[in-house]
């Protein structure tokens, strides 16, 4: 069972592919913080995200797809851009016929730490204990994507 | 010169293909108000819009693509859904390598009526004078899409 976890955005996008082995252990197959070219317009940037996801899905062939739910925020302009990117990201997953799941921040905190009101630091600390990560991994968005993928694998009952 | 005009949404989407003839006259090749299935979830609905646009672009082969700019509104939930749909719609246009243009409501009013503060009724009245429409056309979203396509053709300088 392989899942693709996404921390959505149009500027920085966390991408992670995790596999749940038969012994129940999660293994990181791939992760990155993909950054789009700020010189380009938003639609060219979103297009580059779509192409990147196509490549990753074709390479790692996940069965499932998980993304964080967007909530209301005060900055409507950011909401519009992130939602446009999110729509395209989910469309690419649909096109590849992946099973699509959405998780709230509370569900992600719960699945990684057992506590729905955990801090970002507590989530990161648990992520590094659950999954072996590369030493140079410093990008928040990448760790967030791994946390989303862990959450999704925790919701898979039958392997 | 053919342009595809879109009034974006995830529930009702106005779609219009107009052609500018060598005599400068705009001709409606196709228009509809495409409605998605309310029983399905938003991502299935957006996927059906993408498939519909693929079919229309392949059939009418427009050179250009025009869509209305989204502005801030008080209803963030609607903004998220419409933005997700809008992102996918623009992605499909990019995939087909169409030239993408965005117009504000004021630009659309100006191009159709010559007056940036025109009412919806004034815009509709001018649209029916500029383009021959089917008699049974009653959907606002469809007329809005035709108005956007007219606006785009008005911005093409060299034919």
C-alpha cells in the first residue's frame, strides 16, 4: 500500500510517497519541497506542479492520495491561489484514479501524535520517530506532506 | 480566430466558443451552461468539468481562452470551491496550449457596452445584439461566458 501525501500550495508544495509494509512499518519512498518559479505567472506555476506530480505518480505508482483540507483564512488572495493549485493537484490524482482522502489539521495531529491539539514541533518530532528521514531534510512543507501520508496510512484498515 | 470563454464555477459553468470572422463579425459556434451532478463530491464534479472542456476544445479547436477574474467575496467556502474549479479549467486550457487571458467584470462591461458600470441587463442586451443566440437561451452563466468571449475577441488587435 503506497500513498502520496500533499501539503498544497502554489509557491512551495510538500510532496511525500510512503509505503506501508506488511509488518505495519511506514517507509519513506520519496519526499521533497517542490518550489515553483516566482518569475512565472500563477497558472504557469500551477502547470509545473501538475507536471511534477504526473512524473512522481508514474514513477512511484501510489494507490492512494491524501491532502490537507483548506480552512477559512483572513487572506482571501492566498486562499484563491492555494485553492486553484489544490484543485489541479486533486485533478491530477483523479486522472490517475487514485483513492482521494482529505484530512483536517486535527486529524493529522491525532494520527501522528495521538493528540489533536499537538504543536507543530510535537508533530515533527513524532514524524522523525515514525519514518526514517534524510539528514538534510529541513523544509516544513516536506515534513507536513510526510505527516499527511502517515495519517492516510493510519486510516487504512485492511492490508 | 476562435476563443473559448468561461464563466467559472463548480455547480454551473458558462462555456462559449466564438469566432471572429475576417469581416470583424463575431459568430457563436457553441455555448452552454454546463451543470455538474450535485450528488457527487466536489472533486468528481470538477473532474467532469475538465472532461467536458477537453471534449469542447478538441471539437472546436479554439486558439484563445478567456476567463473572469475572481474577486474577494464574503463567502470563503464558495471562493475555495470556485477557485479549485477555476484552477482546473485554466490547467486544461494550458494543457491544450491556448493563449490564456483574464478579464475583470469592469473590462467585460466595457468591451460589451462601452461602459464599465453597466448593469447585467445592459450587458445581456448588448450581447444579444452583437451575437445571434438561440431563442431558448435563458441561462445567465451561458450569456456571461459569451460576454467574456466577446471581450476577448475585442482585445485581439491583429487578425
